[in-house]
C-alpha cells in the first residue's frame, strides 16, 4: 500500500491506498486472479439505483425505518424503500458533502464541506445546520435523540436531533499521524461507542457525554510514526452485550459493552472494519485475507486468501454467506461456515470501499461511482 500525506491544522493525516485503488500505477502486490468455481448460491439483483460519485470520500448506505439513505460528494441525498428500491425522495444539500448518511428514520444527518453538519427530517426537509471545528469524514451517528459527529481534530460533539442545540463535547488528543479514514460511531441504547485514531475505543453516555470507559484496541508500536499508526477502522459492532472492533496495525477483539473488559483479542491489521452475526466475527486484513472468528472466545474458524490484495470492503453476514466487495466492483459471497466461494456478481466496475447493509432479504451495496444495488439470495 502506498501512503499519501496530507497536512492538517492538527497534524498529518495519512491516506492509505486501500484507497490506492484510485491510483493508476501498477500495484506492488497485484490482486489475486479470480478463479473459476461452481456456483453454490443463487444471487439475483433485486433493484438498482444511482446516487452519484463519492469523490475522494467514502459514503456508506444507512438503513433505518425500512428505508435506505445514501449520499454523494456533490451533495445529493436520497431515501429509497429498502424492499422495492422505489425512490421516496431525492434532495440537494446545497454544498459538497464529506460524509454521510446517518439516520434513525426520523432524522437524516450528513456532513458538508468545512465541517458543516446538516440535519433533515424524514421527509427530506432541512431541519437545522451546525458547525464543527474541522472537517468530518465519518458518517454522523443518529440515535437517542442526538446527532453525534467526530471531526478530524478528534472532537466528539452531540447535537439535539430536533433543534440542533449542542448538548455536549468530548475532546481527545490527536496522534501525530492518523489514517485519513472514517472510524465510526455506533449508538446502542443510551451508549455511544466511538472509534478513535490511535487505536482507542471510547464508550460515552449519550445523555451527557460522560466517559463510561476507554480501552486500547490497537497499541501504537514501531520505530517510526508511520509504523505506530494504529487507528480503529470502520464502526464498532454491538452484538449481545459485546462491542467488537478492529484496528490498523493492531488487533481485532470483542469487549464487554458495559465495562470494556476484554472478552478476547487477536493480532490483526485492517483498514476497513469488521462484520458480525450471532456466531462469527468477520474481518478482511490489509492484504485481503478474509477471516472468521468465533464470536464467543475468538477462536479461528477459517481463513481465505482467495481475494488477496483485491482491496476488500468490510464484510457482512448475509444468510449462509459472508459478502464482501472489492476494488474492481465485484461482490464475493463466501460460505460463513468454511470460507469456500459460493457466488460472485459484478457491479459497475468501480471500487466498493464501504460496508454494505442488510435490509430484510436484500443486501445493499454502494459503489464509488454511485451505483446503489440490492441483491437477494435464494
């Protein structure tokens, strides 16, 4: 992976090429050739849509209230019925966007240029605007009556979802170098779990912003600042009383959501985040090796190198499969039990860098070029 450095007011942000998929030079480690296999899972397109390009940012689809919300760098925001693909509304934010979307169905939040935060009602009408202290790269988290954002200067701010009044602010130190990525925030009940640069996972009370606990998922280590980057990747996953996370050049693990006590942890480096279900935790490492761990105890279940160096997205559990996108726009369906290849579909050929969402019987991906595609499996 190549690294491009961008200077910021609070230090240097590092963009990894998991994002190198946007460069045209020949990769140092060529992507694995896609081997032929006997299809064992029938996958068909349920519906398709289009929202627009992500530009230099990452836009993940969000699921809430039976709808899928998507956004694009040009300011487009769209609400689509998750089952049918029918467009319920499409609006323009009026400025370029850097992150989005977060929604609980009643509030839809995005981040615009220079740290502008915009909240819309479920009907697509603008409700309020607010200003963060710096750029926002992670989708706002919406829940517990709040819109919570983290800006790149490591300020976590909560706004009232109805009025936009600032409720609380939490500040953490910014490491000297961080990934220019989008570590996320997950709201579960009255807790907000915040993934941070430097490999820390922070649990806050949504009502006040008081810290419940803070732990290191990835411990920075190495002789240079680049070697010591250990940011958490993707959004934390909450399942059955555990919160699970993975970091770059660090670890993957599950922790007690109430206390932060480690359930289990293993060395693993990922820049894209993880997926989960009731039995397994799935993760793609920085080399495209896809692994499954037992959620209860963390024992290794299987490892697959079939998709090595293909620039994988975060994986997602989908029926009897685990699905993952790649930098050439393919979606791969592997057996969640043993990692064997079950099916493969092609999208528009542009990279899939963000985690998909599961909406009932549909699995929904957003590509870098802006295709929004729902698949169903038989």
